[in-house]
């Protein structure tokens, strides 16, 4: 039975209902009820982590995460049990409607909230999530920003048409094996991986024939997760995937940054080893899709990887030696001035101190340089990944031509690429990224404005006609 408002006393929302339950139940019965309630709440927290709730709604559930879209900014709302600003008034079935249909008691949600994936959540997980959410401290403060979309996209009833077109059970790979089935559930529904890693059509619906083949979202590349050996994760071992999801880096060749680092921090790093293994196993079984213009494997095969070696004082000694040469090229000087102190003169990094090696690094091997330029421009804040130090961004220190030079130098020197011809214009595009609204949506917007203007014109014309007829009737009465 699902946990609704009528059954919650039996299952145990401990903060609100335990005193009443204590009157009804005594001894062993109450202890068993309390223990069952605690287990359900603990499961609910795990579901919240697996679903990435805190990645958008913050650890205190206060909301505020901004999703930049070509149509405007969508802001994640408060999902704490606040009666005034959050979901304190929701029933269990209200939460289910949000997760499965994108319908809240007071509004329709935009599909930036991944209900297209959450609709596959089990009743038991929704029950447990509801219990856990209602046990959290309410955040009784309004959001600083609200969702801000232009007309006609600010009319939320328009989402009904989008749901009619695209909200349906999707034909995704399924398995009878319990491990693969669990992995499929975590990837396709709870973890909603496809929401970022699947290309979308002009109306922002996922293209299931390219499921997990990669997409650029909010200025970051969400890479191909299919087991294609070149553009996807075909060369990733099972342990590589587990390490990446649990720690944000794998075998000194790939590190998470941007939105993925936030997902690792708030979500996947909290999952149990068995679930991480199930995710890895499932991803390695889905159909491979070759995407983009990648020409070498994103990370080298395990047998070709070089173990980085770093000795105490090595970087200082190497830098002193190179700086004494006095004949450095501009790219070499830029690298030594801004990168070598942490990543080493020869790109070996300092793995013991969590400064990643640049040799064979996935960010430098990718043909798509979106994420590399994002990191060079804006850096990586501390605290996103366990024990990982901050990397400074150079957006205010270097101009776009210098950043392009630095990217070209590191890609060809350490990334194993034969050439790299990034220009200042490429960097400017990433720095000032603005996604253009797809043509069909632009046409829809113009048509909506034209329709609105037409309606206003009709109302004005009708009003003028009515007033004219009224004056004519009045004039005739006066004449008679």
C-alpha cells in the first residue's frame, strides 16, 4: 500500500506523528513501528541522493539553482517542508504527481525538472522519499530569484501540449538480470542521466534514438555515455566508472567538473558500491553510438595508461631549470606561469595532493574543447570533490587569445593530439555562451505575439464599433 495521508501514522513520520502513535500503540508494537519508520526515512534519504535532489535544490532543500535555457532562466524551487515557501502542504500523492506528471498542486512544472525520467520511479521509493522530505527542517525564506521566461513560455498551461507530445513511457534497454535491471533503474529513472547526456530536438525533448550519446547543456558538454570505444566510455573499465561516480576522478586520466562535479558531490558519491557497480554494468551493455568528431579514445585503454611519477621538490627543481633557459616560447611561458606549479613542467601533476596529471587527460584528448575552455576560464571551486583543491580560472587574468594559446599548447603537448587550432573567437564563444532559441520555438513565439496583438486589435476594434453604434443610437433618439 502506498503511504498517503491516511496511512502515514502507521508508517511513522516520527517528528509529527510519533506522540499520537505512542498513545495508540504500546510496547513491542510501537517499537516495531518506530523502527520501520526510521528505516523508511533512511531509505528516503538514499532515494533523494540517488535522484540528485540536492544537486538542484541544495543540501537544505531551499532551492535556487539556476538552469539557463534559450527561453530564459528556470530556478529550482524550495522543496523543504515549509508551509509558506516549500512543499509542506503536499500529500504523498501530490509528490507523486510532481515526479511522474510534472504537476504540482499550484502549478505545472517545466521539464527542466526531470519528471520525464522520474515517472519510472517505484511507489516504494516515492513513499520513502515523501517521508524523508517531510522529516527535514523547513526553510521558511523566499527564493531570491524566480523562474523568468518570456511570453508565451511563461504560460505554464502550454506545458500540457509538450506533455501530450513527449511525456510517455520510453523504449529504453531493459534486462531481466537483477544487477542490470537495478542499473537501468538508477540510470534511466532515479539518476535521470539521459536528461543531460541525451541530444534534444528543437522542442527540448530527448531523442531516444540517440540516448546517452552526449549533449551540450548550459555551456558544458555532457559527454557520450554509450560504450562506443572512441567517443563514448568503451575504454572505461568497470572500476573507472565506479571511481568516477564515487570520487569524481578515475585512474588519473579523467576528472569531473561543472554540473557533473556537483552531481558527484551531492548524489553519486553517496551511493553504495553495489549500486555504482550496477550502473557501470548497465552502461557497458547499452547500444554504442558514435557521436561528434572524436578521433582518439577519450581516455586511453588501461594497458596504454602511464602511471604518473612525482617526487618531492620535483616541480620546483624542474621549473628552476627551465626558467633558466631564457628562450621559452610564448605558449611555454604561459604554461609555466599559470599551470606548471600545480601540474608539473612535464604534466605529471601531483596525484598525492590531488592535482591531476595532464598527460593522457580526457579534457585534453577530447575533440570538443567546451569543458576544457570552461575550466581554463572559470576554474574549479574547492569542495566539489573530496580533497580536491581549487583550480583558479583565468577569465580575468588572460585574454581570449592567450587562453586559446594555452589550450592549444596543453592539448598537443600532453593530450596526445597532433594539432590544435583553437582561436580567440572559440574562447569568446564559450565565455559569452548564449544558446539561440531553436527556429520552431522562435516561430511559435512570434506567432503567439501576433495572435495576442490580433486579439487586442479585435477587442479594440469591437470596442470602438460598439461605442460608435451606441453614439449613433443616442443621436437618433435625440433627433426623434
